[in-house]
C-alpha cells in the first residue's frame, strides 16, 4: 500500500510533462496547438500556419479581429512598393521629417509621444528617403516613420491595396497614436488569416512583383525585435517578420526559412497577457511546436 502514493505521483508527473520529444505531425498539429493554448485561459490566441511543402493549413481563431498594433506596418510597406513599381513614387524620394499629424476624427493636431525609434527624432526638420523610412518602420517599428508614410500615401489607399490582394477583415484606418480615434474605437485591426495571406503573397512574389517582394522580404529579415517567433526556432533559422505590441497585445507574423527545407508562414496573435515576457514565451512555445511538426 505504501507504493500507491509514489505510483500516483509518477503518473501525475508523466501526464503533466510536455517534453521536447513529444511526437507532433502536421496531422496532429491543430490539436497539439489547441492543447497548448488551453493552458493559458487568460489569453485569447490566434494562430495561422501556411505550409505548401506539407500541405498544412492551420487556423485557430484565425478570423478573430485583434488590435493590429504594429503589424499594420506590413500593408503600409506593400503600398509603398506598389506605388514605386507603378512609377508613382521613387523609393529615393525624400519626405520632411516632422512630428505633427492630424486625427482622423476632427483633423486636430497630435504628435508621436511613444516610440521604439529614438534616432529618427534627431532628423526632425530634415528630409529622409522613403526607402529609409520603410526600413525604420519595419526593423525598429518606428511610429514616426509610419505616420510620415501614411500621410504621404493615405490610409484609404493602403486599405484598398490589401483588399485587392484578398484580405477579408484587416483594417488600416489611420496612423499610430491617434488617441482621439482610439477612444472612439477607430483602430487598425488584423486577423491571423489576413496577415498570413499577405506574407504568403510576399513569399510567392505576388504582393507587388517578384523583385519588389524580394526587397520587402529582405527588409523583414532585418527585424530587430526577435523575442517571439525567432526565439522558438533552431539557431540559424532566418525569419522575415513583423511584430506588434501594446498593452496586453503581442503579435508576430513571419515567413520562416529553415536551413533545410522550404519556407512557411506562421502568424501568432495574442491578447490578454499582461506580462510581455509571458506572451513572448507562449509565442515561442507555439513556434517550437509548429516547427517540430512541419520540419522535424
């Protein structure tokens, strides 16, 4: 009888252990991801996987709208390159760097007050090439660069372009830090499915044109914030991706380039996790599971 408690403890430990050697296949990936996500009842999580090599498509809450945070900067980049391809602008054209924008609510002026890019503020009053603004917008998620580009392009044209590409729910309404718009519920929104579609288009060379899309992927490969999807991948794996985060929102949308094997699309959107380290950890765990299933 004394052995019974020990046996029970061993069985409980075995049930609770999620070892790296757990067998996950493309066929079982959906169930495995749902089991992992269920361990975080405080969070709402969306995952989209697109892998042509194995024919795997996974959609978990993929049509659920989230605050887009900085993932909306991918559509802005696509519109820049679309216009460049059409000859309507040159990537070498220069825009005046200013920190003054108009709210979509009432055209009142506002300024960017919270940004991950300090360097660009040293250029106030100068002019910067559009290609450099795109790099800052994507690689260090510059809010100021984003608003300068949206002012030049107009958000409606960005929206029209992504809808032509096939997005169904994603909305690019405005630049960032338009607080009046935010308070009225007018925010940029995204779904995992729509972000996956845009990334898949970039990989296939059908977002704008093959050369333009390759150039955009190269920018995404230089992303400086790598605590979510890249953190769950083997060392040396290249990732072309765009992150986004605000209070209790943490996203990552990626093209993953394994050292041996074809690329695949992975999008992870999270809401409701207060600690950014915790949301990053969950995103990395999801990534490990996906990569193990698709590429072993």
